[in-house]
C-alpha cells in the first residue's frame, strides 16, 4: 500500500485507438475485444517499481470522442504524464496528433511527460502508419515513442513504466516541484518524512532556475 | 478547471465596500423576483460586478446563485451568467492578497449580517468557527459556500464528479472533516460528507479512485467514538455519523461490481474499519437510528466476504458472560419491543452473515441439532425456534426467513435440519421441526406468519429430494395444499395460495419417486383432477404478480414501509424466478411428453454409457500403450547395454587375439618350428597328453611299487615264519634291547625315505616345469584362458554378426543373444570344469604317489627291521638298501646312526 511517489497519468487520443484497452491490459492484464466507448473519463490504478521504489500510478483514461473534449481537457493540468495514442492501422488517428499535442501543451503544465504510442502493432497486415513515421514525429516534438499492442500486451508495461521513469528522472533533476500536487505528483507516506528536506532543496533549486 | 482549488484553497477576496449596497439590491432581486427575465438581468449585473467586487459578491450572492442553479435549470442563459459569476468569485487572482486579517473579520460579520441570515448559514459559520477558531474568515465562508456549489454541480453529473475527484477533492474533503472534528464537527462536516456522497454514489470510477487513494483507511477514524463522546449525541453528530455510515455503504453496496465490493471489504477489515463498526454495534447508549444504520453498514461490509464473516462470527458482546454478537442481535430481532427498522436491520445482518457462507450456515443449523444443543446458554437456534413459534407474526416471519438463509444453496444443511426434533407439551413425544412448521401452517394463523413459513418450506425442500420425501410423508400435507390452491379465497389469501402452489410444484419437480402414493405422475394427476392445470399455473403466478414482489427483488436489504408489508424476502424472489418457469413446464407436460422425454433421456443415458464404455476402452488402451511404451524403452535400454557388452567383448577378444598372435610368434621363435601350425586347441591337447603321460608314468611307478610291496610282503611273511622258528632258541632280555635298536635304525631309515620323497617331489616340480616349457612360455592359466577365449571368439564373432542383425530387426534377438551368451558361458564353464578336473586328477595322482611313498617307506622300514633281525640272527643278507639309506641320511641322523651303530656293533 505504501508508496514513495504517486504519479497521475492521462491517456488521450482519437476514439477507438485502444486507450481503454491499454489501461485494462496494464491494470488487469486483460483484453477487451469489443469497443466500449468511454464516456467522459475512467479511472484505473496500479503500483510499479522503479529504482527499487514503489510508485503508484493513477491513470485517467479519457474519451476520444470530440463531444467529450471539453471535459477531458480538465484533466491535462493535473497530470504528470500523458500517453498520446494513435492507431497504426488508421492514418487519420496519426494525422490528428498535432491537434492533440497542441491541446495538451496548451492545457497541461509544461513539464508533463508525453509518451507517443502507436497501438495495435499486432495488426501488421493492416498497418497504415510506418514505425519510422511515429519515431520521426516523436523526435520532432520531443516525445518518447513506442509501438504497443493492447491485445498481445506487447510493450504495454514498458509504455507505462518508461513514462514513469522519465518523470522519476525529472524529479531527480529537480525539474518537477513535487510539493505542488497540481503537477500530478505526490510524495507517498513512505517517503514524506525523510524527503521533506530534499523536497525543500529541490524547491529552492527550482526557484533559482526561475530567476535565471 | 481551477475552481475547486480556488474554493478549497480559502483564498481571500477584494475589499471595496462601495459596491455592497448595489450587490445587496441585486441579491434581493434574484431572491424575490418572480419574473425570470428580471432574475436574469440581476444575475447578469452580479456577473459584471463579480470581478471587481469578488469578495462582496462572493459573500452575499453565493447562496442565491446556487438557488438559481437549482430552480432555473431550464434556462441556459441565466445558468450561464450564474456560473460565470461563480467562476469569477472562485477564481483566485494572486493580486488580491493584500487583504488584512482585521478586514476579513469585518467582512465575515458583514456577510453574516447582510446575508439571508438563515439558520443554515448561521450554523455553517458557527461550525467553521468552532473548527478553525479565530482563523475563520471570509475565505472560509467562500469555502463553505463552495462546498454547497459543488454539491449542486456534482448532483447526478458523473463527468463533473470525476473532475472534482481528479482535482484532489477526496483529500481536501477528508482533511476538512478531520480539521473540523469529524462527527463532532458542525454543518461543514455535513456538507463535506454530502459532497463525498455525491462524488461516490453510483460512480464506480470515483469509488475505485477513492479505494486506490487509500481513503478507506482514513474513514476508520470517523468511527473512533470516545467512551464519553464530547457533547453527547447532538442532532448534528447523529446526522454526520449517518452520512459517514452511508459513505461506507456506498463503497460496499451489493449493487457494485462484486470484485470492487470484495476489494473494499478486504481493506475495511485490514485497516480495522469493520472492527471499529462492530465496537459501535456492541456499545451502549448509541441512538437507535445510528445503531440501526451501523448494523446495516456492518451487514454490507461482511456480505459474501468469508474473512469478514468469520470475524463477525467471533465478535462478542461485552456482557457477562460474553455472548456472541449474533445471538445478541437475534434477541433483538425476535423482540416485539424493538423498533421495526432495527429488527429489519438485524435480519439483514444475519442474511449477509450467511450469504455465500457455508461455514456460518452449518454453525447456525448445528445449534439446533440434538447432539450439540447447549442447555446452558442461549443459542441462535433457540432464538430462531422461539421466533418461529411465537405469537408475534413479525417474529414468525423474521425467524422463518432467517432460517431459510441458513439453507440457501446448501443441501447439506437442508438434510441436517430434517433431524431437528422439538419438545412439545409435557408427556407428548417430540415432533420434527418440519412437522411443526406444517402444523402451524394448517392452523390458519396470520398471513405474515404463513407466508414466512411457506417461504421457509419452499427453500428447505427445493433441490433436496430427501426433504421432499419427508414433507410428502406427512399424509396431511398434500391434501392441505390442494385444498388451499383450489379454493376460491379473497385477495388477502392470494399470496398464500401462490406459495402453496409453488410448494406443491417443488414437490413435483424435485420428486425422486420414492413414495408410491406421491410420485411425480400421481401428483400431476392430482393437480389435473383437483385443481386443474390452468388454475394451478394461475395461482402460481400470484407470487410474482404481487405488488410487493418487485420491490423485494430489487435489492437484498429488507426494507418495508410498514410492518404489514413485510412479506417477501430478496433471496426468495430469486428462488421464485428460478422455479416458476420449470414448474409450469413440468405441470403442463403430459405424461406422454414426459415419457418421450424419459425415452430421450434414456437414449441419452445409453449414449452416455456407450461413450463411457468407449472412454473406458480408450483409457485401457491408453494404459496398455503406456505399458508397451515402457517395455520398449526398457528393451531399448537393454539392447544398448548389450551392444556395449558386445563391443567390450569384441575389443577384449581382439586384445586376446593380439596377445595370442604375439605368443604364437614367440612360440615359433622358441624353435618349436615344427609345431608352427599347431592349433590353439592343440596346445591344450598337448599339455593334456603330457599330463596323461606323466600320470601313466606315475601309475606304472605305482604298480611297480605295489609289486615290490607284494614281494616284500611275502618276504616278510617268510621272514616272520623264520623268525618264529629261530626265536625259540634266543635269550629274551637281549632280544628286547636289540629290538629297540632295530626300531631306532628303522627311524633312521624313515628319515632317509623322507628325503627321498622330497627329492621325488622336487623331481616332480622339475617335470612340471619341463611340461610348461614344452607347451610354450605363457603360464598354464593364461593358456587355458586364451584357448577358452579363442573358442569364444570363434563362436561369438559369428554370433555377434548374427546378433547385430537380429537386434536391429527385432527385439527378440535379445533372448537369443542371451541364450547364445549362455552357450558361450557354458562352454567356458565346461572348459573350466574340465580344467579343474584335470587339475584335480593331477593333485589326486600326486596324493596317490605320496601315499605310495609313505607305504613304501613303511614297507622299507619293516623290511629293514626284519633284515636287521635276520642279520642279528646270523643270516647273510644283501645290504644295498641299507647302505643306500645311510648314504642319503642327514648329518644329525648320521650321528645318531653312528651311536646306534656303536651300540649295535
Ligand atoms: N487488434 C487490436 N485491437 C485493439 C487493440 N487495442 C484496442 N483494440 C480494439 O480497438 C477497439 C477500441 O478500443 P478501445 O480501447 O475501447 O478504444 P478507446 O481508445 O478507449 O476509444 P474511446 O473510449 O472511444 O476513446 C476495440 O474493439 C478493441 O478491441 C490492439 O492492440 N490490437
Ligand atoms: Mg475508451
């Protein structure tokens, strides 16, 4: 139960790209073949370990449908990490990435770690977006990239864990203000006592950074 | 979406008193105007002021705006203005920090005065003050109003509920509740709890978030009520606790997904929340409605969770002596003086304790069984029986349903309960519980009592043919049921009729035809004759058509608007749903159809048996297959071993062959050139011949010696007679000494003879050595082995070729190989025995020779002594032997001999 850190994630991307399936695979190790349209947002959680530390991930899976956009935008700001998902078998979902990214950058805090995910890698025969294209887009926009399959679970763990690693590194570097819960990061009960001084130091570092 | 942070953050607002009056006027218009347009204009005006006079609008207009959100929902324009205004109030701009503490206090007072001054607002402020002391300020007012706003916004809107939760609402709300003193806190706590309820009720995503955020653990402290809870049980405290209990129930509600409920139940036990609730349950002085709600809460926390149920079973009331909580609760259930809702709650708790809990069911039933009845203390079983047969129909109903819950999905306990016997009035024999139930049923008691008993009976005998048989065994039961069903009774009796039809239907459906009078067929005929199929089915339908049925079917908790409405039990409605269709079908089915079905069943069974046979066959064959496989494996392994032995032997043979060739070569070099082409076996033959020759020689020697012996024997005889003749004339004294001397001399002779023997032996050794040298340079044993192996080689090389082929072709060759190996071994054995026989012969002849030599020595001795005697007697005898003997004797012997000679001469 006790954790060192708690990270809040959001999962965004067009409808039907497999956001809910990715979450289900990550939390329950199951696959849901039927498209159950997400209404608004759904919550999921899981504990992972990074660097020997327990990290709790709280994940909000958002609805991809346009009509829910105003609701889902409310979640950007409070998240430390975002999985931006497209479907490798549907080019339009790839084409919409720019819009998604703009939206995310506009509403989120600037340090939010974004992981670009090309999902449904199991459907190689129906591929419309090359892996290289995904890599190029990610490079261009400073994102981490991975191709996953929510169906076979390929790279699903990695996608969530690598995002957490990136956030964790940013914390170590003092980029994140971990005392501000609005950033989607919380120090766990396991950590709180010993880390208060460290956190203070990091806060100071950040203030210094702000001055320059 | 920053508004929540703004609300909860308690930021202070602006401070320009000039707008106060205008705002007050606008607020009045919003509150009192009956025209929508007028209200709309006023809100628009408030909106335009809300940025500049954030604080003022916030303190004065909030309540009105919230009311607008409620009452003018239909007009989106006014809603928009109201929301915008609220947003402006809540949105905390940093530049408004300059506000001083004294100013804040002033505003608060102003706010209180200028506001509507309702009780609620007053309470809220009081609560805030009590909780936060002098720090209470306008920010708090806004916070508190923000709570109300959020309550409105989140009501029935899942999307907003989730956003609010995402913005850390749970954490903030729980913090406020703690700060305000939990249940002892004021209306602020109540507002927080109401908002929490909005966020969690029917929102599985938020419930999951609440659980995953470890907030269940934080609920535990809400229920840590001190012995003397300060301020007693104020109305506010009761309200707060009520909401707190409701929040617990929201998390473990039976309508939630089973997985979610189970995991919440688990953490409620692990963090000690359940234990805390049970403490309240057993505490004294708890108001009845809190106690009732606590019982309902405990019920849902344990429902279907074995660990929690086990814990609950172990809870004792702090009475003296301690009684199980279950017993204490049941006492209330069958107590007429207890409030109706409390009795319902206890029944619910009991049901939840037994839900999916076979262990608990067995424990309850066992308290009724004769072997385990404990006369000392009151048991659950006793209380249930008491309730079943009390004069209070509510107790009858509750006890019937409670007992039925001890039987659900548990045919074992259904059978066990058949054993229960009840003592009746003095002097009469005890009767079974089943009998007693039907007796009361037929006595025409209250509808509630009969409905309860019929539900118990239906549950009891359904899916339990033995219980059906027991029930039918009572001759009065079937006539009673048919009479009840067939009669045309009033509205009140319809439900009873329906239940009777159900009971009779169960008697048909779960009948194993063990009673001749009441087989399925006979009962069906009875229905047809006495009631009529259609009529029966119609009566059966009375159950589900009852107005109270569907309400009970909705949720497990028994809740009735009045005690008279207490008729259906939730679990029982499930049973009805399950059975109504199948019973209707069973009754409608003609006997022919049934026969057909039976036939189909039979053919199916036959099919089944054929399939079973085949399955067995397959299983057998499978076993055989495995056995054979194992054999094959074994044989392969043996074959491999044999192969290895063969290769080993082949190489050995090759080795021996090589050795043999070397020996042969050597033999050729040794000059036995003429014997160059002697066969391997020839060596042995030759040796044998040599041995035989030697033996022959020894035999002839033997014969020679024997003839000598015979000669000497005759000589002795003749000499003896001579001696007899001559001894008559000689002196006996000198004769004696002479004889002694003679013996001595003979001893000497023996010595010499012994020397002769050893010489013979060494001669023999030499002879043997000679034999060895003639038969080659190898030792005798080696030669034997070599020849033996040569022989084996010849046989085995042939055999090996054959064996190799045979091994490859089929595993039978193994047997042959063994046989042939045995043959080879036996040849070896034969050779060995032959060899040992020969050796034995040699040693025998040696022994024979030795014996002969001994004999010879004896004879010689005798001859010598006799000769000596003859000499002494004056006869002249050839003395070669004597001389010879003397020449060959040792020096010691010589000395002795000389002495002897001296004496003799
Ligand atoms: N073959 C394959 N199908 C997938 C994969 N991931 C998701 N799907 C399918 O894609 C469909 C949509 O998946 P969802 O996870 O419901 O999509 P979503 O992104 O949550 O959609 P919205 O909730 O509408 O935003 C479903 O039929 C899934 O079975 C995958 O990795 N491989
Ligand atoms: Mg989805």
